[in-house]
């Protein structure tokens, strides 16, 4: 079974080498010794969010945390493309489920989108609390998936802000059940015969009821392409992860089957 992963302070692994000792304290240290009950002699994984990850042997355990000796350090920064999910706010925690699964799959950034048809509205303290919850979900999912990085989570952004962001990425796709083309067809040539893989890919997922026609038009004008996923209509919680899987199959997962 893969060793449990714990998060060090940022940049802890910068300049570290095999044989160096690191210390796990605070919330992560407490979780390691009090919840996971890690003991001396066990091997754990440690990361600092930079993309570096290391196997480490636990050498000392206290009530406050633990110390471990680094055995190897390697760069596990995700390969291209950078994956961005613009997830519309949705009811019944479906948006949270999307964030969790997308993180496990490898998404690099999540934008909380206040779409026109979103029933859920983030304002004031409720919005700040909800954003913190999304961030915590992403952190927990990254640890569960043994990721060396945690996706950036921010927002909420309105449609105009989303349109501006779409114009800045290399490729953007709006998941839409009535789109004339499929996502698979759009990327069928990526990486084939020297074809370039985009540096950044954004998927836009609407709320219950889908993306409003006027929003689709604005996103198209900014460069986004409406695409469908198969012949069924997916929920807001599953559309994003399904779309990410298609992109991953054409890029990062190629050669790992």
C-alpha cells in the first residue's frame, strides 16, 4: 500500500537532500501521530506544494509531531497541460463533489463560477466560508491521491471575469449537451505527428439547467468551443471530472495505460 502523504511548510524540500531531517508539526503533525498513529520506523511521503515529494523514514515521534529522515526526493510536478476547471456553483453539494474528484484526477486550478443559472449564490461571509470549504476539500483530496501539489481554488468569478480568463488560455471548452462536436474529437490530433499539446486547457461546467445561451455566446466569442461528452446528460458533479478524464487520456495518461 502506498505510504501516507503529509504536507510540510512551503519550500521545506528546496535544497534538501537524502539524509536530511524534516519535522512535521502543527495540524499535520497532530494528524500524523494522533489520527494516523504513525510510529518510528514507518515510511511516509512528504511534500511542500512545490511539486517535490520525498519518501522519509520516521525517526522520532512526540505528542506534537514527528521527525523523519529523507530517503529520496523527486520532482512530481504534473506534466502539461495545465488543467483548469471553471465549476459553476451548484446545489446539494454537487459542486463540492466535482472539486474533490477533479483534484484526485489532477486538476491544477479551480474557478468557482457564479453562473446565471446557479441557484446557489456566494455573497459576503457565506461566500468566503464556501471558498474555504472548497480549498479544504481540494487539500484533503490531494493528500488522498498522494499528489505533490494542491490545486489553486479561487472565486467566485462572474461570467465577464470568466470570459476574460478564457481569452488568456490556450484552449477552452464549454461542456454543453447540444454541442455539435465532441470533446474527444477536438483533441484527437493532440500529440500526434508532432502536433502541439496546449499549455493550458480550461473546461467550463454549468450548474443545474446548464450554461445559459447568452453565456455560451460570450464564451465562444472569447475563444471557447462548446463540446459534448457522449450521448448522456451528466450532472454538474460528474461533467467536469468526466471531461478532465478525456483531456488526461489524450495527454498525461498517454503511455501510462
